[in-house]
């Protein structure tokens, strides 16, 4: 699985003008299941993100996790993280999991993250979403299993 993780002071996702998920301080996580991924990869990625120390401690160092700071996570599916741009100018997405498997693993990832004690909000799989956020830092980290 692949994820783009951003430390945010706030984030929200809307569909057809209606807010369907929003958080205050925490993590904005764009996530994509790749072909061949399974539940083990979703759980491994969720556990790694839950422990990722990218929040400031009292001395201003990145030493705290989202769990430590009692932050939340907005989890949004984004199959375009599977983009292959090695040939030509049009990205290919054949490395992404099938839509059915992608949705199942997206939901499993969100549940695994919530099981780590992190309050979550989500987007809507396959929907045309508008995502807005205030990146804190900015801190943006690319992760994959």
C-alpha cells in the first residue's frame, strides 16, 4: 500500500458541496492499495503511521506521534498514487488494486488505524471529492509497504 501523509492543523473532504469528513489537528492520509496488497499490508501501514513521530514535542522537535498528541486522521482513497509515469506523458494505473479490492483494503486500513486509538474521518471511495487542508510545517511524508 502507498500513502501520502501530511501533518495538518485541519482538513476536510466534500462531495457535491457537502462536508462528509473533517478533522482538526492531526494527519491527512491519502491512501492507495496496490495490486497484490492484502490486509497485512493495510495493518502494517496503519501501525507505522500511528507511531510516526512527526509532531512537535515541548522543545519543538518532531518527537510525538498522532496518538501522543491525541490528533485525528482524515483518510481519503486516492488511486492516482499508483501512477506510473515512466513512459510518455499520460500516467498508467495498472499497478493499482482493482476497484473492488482497493475499496476493501481502504476500509480495512481506516479500521486498522481507528483500532490504534486514532479518531478518523473518511472520504467516499470512488467519489469525485474536494479535499482541503492546512498543512502544518509543512510536513509531508511518502510511505509504502
